C-alpha cells in the first residue's frame, strides 16, 4: 500500500515539474521586425578562417518577409521567420526557423537547387530552451537541431546544424554547422562553421 502511494506521489511531482518547465519556456511568437534592425556576427571555421558578417533590414515585404543588406552590400530576401530565401524562392530555402516555437516541436526540412540533381532533406527539432552566452551577451534561446543529407551526382554531405534562436534579439545568437562530405574520390575532412552574435542594434 505504501509503495503504491509513494509511486502516485512521485508521479504527481513529476507531472508538476513538467508543467513548471512548460510554463517557463513560452511559445515564441512571430518577432516584430523593423526596418533598421541590425545584426553583427563573427564567423569562425574549423580550418582557422574567421570573418564578420552584418545584416541590416532595409524593407518589409508583402506576406511578412523582409529584405536585408549583407556585408557585401547585396540584398537578400528572408521569410517572416527570417529563413534566407535564395533567389527569393521558398523551395530553395532550408526552413530552420518557424513560429511559434516550443520544445518538442519537430518538422521535415528540404530544399532544392537550380541543378535538379541536387537536393537536401532532413529533420528539425526544438530540443531545449536554455541560456547561452555569446559576445553580444547572455540570452534565453530555443536550441533547434537539424540533421540532413545533401546529395549531388558527385558527392553527399551529412550535415548537422544547431541554432539558438533568441526572442530578445529577434533572430539567432549562435549557430554551429558541421559538414562531413563523401565523394567518388573519398571522404573530405569534416568542416565546422560557428557563428556568434557580436552585436544586435534594434531599430527602436
């Protein structure tokens, strides 16, 4: 009898703990993007190469999308969740971000390329709501993990992406991409690209 009561008590405590965690990680709504919002990132590759990248919102597009000016002064379009749309096409984009977000969400990702023999397919999942520290500061973020395979006629790539999407900065504050390529001439050395937010300047 005592063990039954103990199990019931433990089950109740676990349920209360899960409910408390769920309340602590609110669903992420669509961010309010404004013309002038600016993100500065530091990029570091596993081969030692580094760089800086800046993105500035220059226009709000129909349907909730935005246009951003890049470091090289080119303009690129993004959807309402700030997924990059190559050539402005949704079918060419890897839709890693979406709204609302909550831990446990999972969805399929895919993209196609102008070359019909190339494609990328995989699965994205929100695995945590956690604090991270980057040069721009400390933020509470949703950690999204994507595992995918990119295939062409000549080689395949196993890709892993971890992105920390942070409501306070309207976009991600950190991203890590790991790529392992295998081709007809053998496997290439794995490559990792780490991107961290250095500064976020909201328009208002």
